[in-house]
C-alpha cells in the first residue's frame, strides 16, 4: 500500500510543480493517519457533490417533463414512473458515483478506504431501493388500470395488495443484499434469528393473524372496495384493504381501521350486495281524517310507488296499521333498486315528496305529537 501511495503522490505532485517544498511537506503531513492532501480531495469532493446535486436534480426534472413517450402514452409504465419524483434518488445515485471516484482518486489507506466505501455504498443502496420503490409504484398503477378494464372485482383488490407486497419485498431483499455486500453472512444471520424464532412468533402472532386474515378476505371476497358493510356497530364504505387492516369510511366521514383478523372472523353484513334495499316508513295522519280518505290515500300512494321503475312492485305494501297516541299510522314498505347509499337516499327522497304531494291534494293533515288536556270544574261542595 505504501508503494502505491508513493506512486500516486508522485503523480499528483508532478502536476503541482509550482508548489514550494514547504507547501508540499504540509500537504503530505498526515492527520489521523491520512495525508492532508487526501483530506482536501475528500472534503472537496463531498462538498462539490452536495453543491451540484440540486443542479443535477433540476436537469433531470426538465428532461422528465419534456419526455415525449409519457405525453404520447399517458397510461404507460414510463408515464406513471416519470410522474413520480424519481429525479431525487437519481440525482443521489449520480452523486454517489462521483464520491466513489473521489475515494478512488484519494487512494485512502486500506482500513479508512473500507469504511468510506461502505458509507458511500450504504448511501447508494438506500437511494437505489428508493428508486425501485418508485418503479414498483408505477407497475402497481399499470396493474390497477388493467384491473379497472376487467369485469371481475377480484383483481381490483389484488392490484393494491400485490403492489404493497412487491414494495415490502424490494425493501427486505434490498437490505439483505446490502448486508451481503458489506461482507455479512446473511444465511448465518437468518439462521441465528431462528434461535429467537419462538419469541418472535409470540410477539408477531397478531401481525400473522392479520396477514392471514387479509389473504382470507382476498380469496373469499366477503366484500370489495366501495361496498357498504356493517361489522358489529361499525358501518361505512370499504376504502382500502391492506396487509394488517381494512379501512372503512363512515357516513360521518371518519375512517375506522379494523384489523383483518377481526374482519375474517366476525359477521360482515355486506349492504352493497343487496339487489334491492328495503324502505320502511310509518306515516302518521290526523285522527280527524275520514276513513274513505284514508283508503283513497293508501290506494294512491300504493299505485304511485308501484309505477316507479326502480321499485320492485311485488314488495309494495301501503296499509293503515296502527292507532297511535296522536296519529293514525300508515305503514309504507317497499324495496328499491339502488347501487349506492346516496342513490338510495336520493330516490327515497323523491318518493317521499310524492307522498306529501298526494296528501296535500287529498287535504290530509299529517300528524305530529299532540296532547289534549281535559279540565273538570270542581264545585265548592266537592272541595269540602
């Protein structure tokens, strides 16, 4: 190593023949086992790299923005990849290449060179994994587009799940390869981890249960993305099915995160699977309403609902069924074809407004809670 250093130093200082002998002696003086000129080369290379990285990132961004392939094929892999911020990891990858060259030019001592090389290699590996992460994201977008074109809803759920799986594999395999490149025996490391396998299994049993629960959900398909489901006292629209949990958007716009182990073993009421949705409503009218008007009102409401194209006419029932405290109750029951909860509410509103119009045409007063108080006068003789 010393002969190599002397040859490189000779090459460097032959080009710097304008320096005085005292200056050359200062440059050759060792600080922490490294000559000063090598420290200067290292620091200059590191600082220069950090200064030019924003420029490299800006150039890559401009090249990305003017890419004709992405503009011509907006749904392609390259279009999705270039839409991500890949210029950031790419600029760091180019910068680490410069730092490798600087370390080689400085010809560091063996031990120091090993540490420097490992540091730059770890930096390179991190941003390479980051770039591959973006690549998997773009592949996932292509999968999602393909799944959206098919009639099956199974692939719509598998696409995001497969994307997440590939991302985990990229990170795990990337870390293992980095450890292997640093000289660690990965197989021995994994075998050593097996000694604590029992403790790890006990600690990760909930995670494993959730993972198997997510697989069960994807294979059994009790619900899919966008379905309206009820699990115990939780209700809402399925927004995401992940490794560990399922996210449900409630009707008051919050998000409930339910572990997949629970989703796999609990009773799931899939409201989205209903071809028809039952509408059941009690309408109260005033006690003063004549019987013939009650009959006419029931007949007209029954006829109007049956004429609706989204209503199953065989399930329509409109009948006077209860003497309530302050009203005569008419039960209205029918089944409505609706794909979403909002569609159900919109059409239900239309039908209810029509019922109000029929009542108005017949001069029927709809009841509200009332109470009649009878007061009896008490004479003087009764007071004694």
